[in-house]
C-alpha cells in the first residue's frame, strides 16, 4: 500500500444551517490518482477549495508525516485547478505556460512534453479568452501539471472534452502519477473516473460515504445490502452516494 501523502481529518464548512462539509476525513496516498465522486451539490468543489486554502474551513486539519500543515505549508504541497475558469484571458497559452514556469517555479523540463501530450502546439499563440471550452480545459490542466507542488487537485478535468480527448487526458494523468505526481480529481462521469483513478472518495451532502478501490467499494455496498453481487460500477457509486 502506498504511504499517505496527506491525511484530512474532520474538515467542516458551514453556511448557516447548511453543512457544505461535515467532518470530512480521508487520505491521499503518494503517487495515486484519487477520484472524488458525488452528485451535484455534494460538496466536491467546497472540499477542494478548503484543502487548497481558497476557502477557510470552520474546523479540521490536514496532516503530512504526522505534522499539521498550516496555510503556507499546504500551499507548498497543493496546486489547485478550478473548473470553468479562463485565467489571463487576454494572454496567449504560450505566455501563460511561460509565466507558470517562471513566476511559480514550475516544471520547466516538462513544459514541451505537456504541450504535446495535451495537443496544444497549434494553439500556443492563441489568447486564452478565445479558446473553446475543451481547449481552455486542456490549457488550464497544462498549467496545473506544470505547477511545482507534488499534489494536484483538479476539478472536473474531463469537462468539455470529447471521447478521444478524454482518453488522451486520462493517459497524460496516469503518466504523471506513474512519474510520482499525486492527483486528486473531482470527476462527474463514472466511466472517466474508472479509466484513470486508483481509488475513490464518495461524498454526498457534505459527508464522505465511502472510500476505497472499486473492489473495496463493491464489498462495502454489498455488505450494507445496497447492491447485489456483480453490480456495475455505476450501480455501486449510486448506491453509496
């Protein structure tokens, strides 16, 4: 079993009577692709924002190696790619990638490989604000992959991609994990999640309802009497969320 890179304990965020996150506890293991799965409004984006320090949590902690991480230490370990953004819309993709490498101390040696893998070579001189949804998604993901932090949080990395592009992006993410990068991905489509993820965290209404590999989740669902033997991946996920 891979060692834990991060351990999240009792992470809680409320808005009045609404518990967006309710004592969320989970582990993120070194070099894995961890999938965050849940229905709309389950708390997936809130969890990422609290982990990344974009949004302050009401309580809870994040530990690494037994030590609690403050906001600065967390920022040194976690890079966050939100969904639906167009950073620096007047600037070109080339400028954005060069800025990521230069200003943030990004992974300069991987720049050209990331550009090729995400099929951005023909778009490098196009302003980000003029890109299609899928092109923008691949650009933002490239920025995330070039960030220096060892753990990357990516919210809906397949949104806006067609089937071929989704398969190609999945291969890119798997390759980065194999090279030692740790990825935590919020994914809406079950098939995309199954293609790329090693383990899953299932969340519903701010609660973590299950965590594990596909086989472990199948056992948990069957043990709770929620699914029959041989249930499909989709049936397992729906039963546990």
